[in-house]
C-alpha cells in the first residue's frame, strides 16, 4: 500500500506509474536519431500540418523542436538575422535582401520573444520559424516584405495553435 501523502504529492499517481507513462509517450532513441537525420523532411511534414503523434519520427522531431534549448537557439538565430540586416544597413552597404527583414522587425521580435519564453508552443510554429531561419531560398532571404510577413504571422499563429 502506498502512503496517502506520497500519492497526493505526486498528483494522485505513484511515481513509478509516472515514469512508465513518460517512457511510453516519449519517442525512443532510434526515433530521435532518425529525426535528427531527417529533420528537413520532418519539418516540412509538420509545417504541412501532419500530426506529430502520427509517427514516432514526427513525435521525436516535435519533441526536439519544442525543447527550450532548441527554441532559444532558433530565437537567437532570428535575432542575429535581424541584427545583421540592421548593421549592414547602418554601414551604408547595399543589402540586397535585408530590407524586408528590417520591414518585419516588429514581427520578428515578437516571434523571438515567444521562442525564448517558457510558455508551451506547438511544434508546427517552431518548425516554420526554423525553416525561415535555415532555408536560404526562403522568404527570410529572398522574399519580399509581404511573403516574409505572411510566414511570420503563420508561425506565430501556429505556435499558439490558432
């Protein structure tokens, strides 16, 4: 018999049951490894709206994206993208593709703040933010003001499940 105080302290469940649930719901080591290797295609699937629970690989990728460390790294990268565009502009250099980044500075800062926060976020929105940062042919690098603005809005909405 488990003491009443122990059950109350663990939210009504025995600790061993909680660990069993975590192991059952967490993707395995192999799924995590495969998710690391196939991150691009898994991100595209998440962006397209695939349910992370539909496969262990998608679940592993979603888990990796939603970790605070990953979120902070993506936020830092987006912030660096904005700082680089602003710094180049201040030096008088012609930044061929930076004007649309500066034009969307406010939306970028909101996205960075959400990523750096501790509130739970949906993987689809984080995958969009990661794609914006890492795809050199995407709207953050070759798009216009409107294309980047649309994707930033989509990322923010998807992060909050809207």
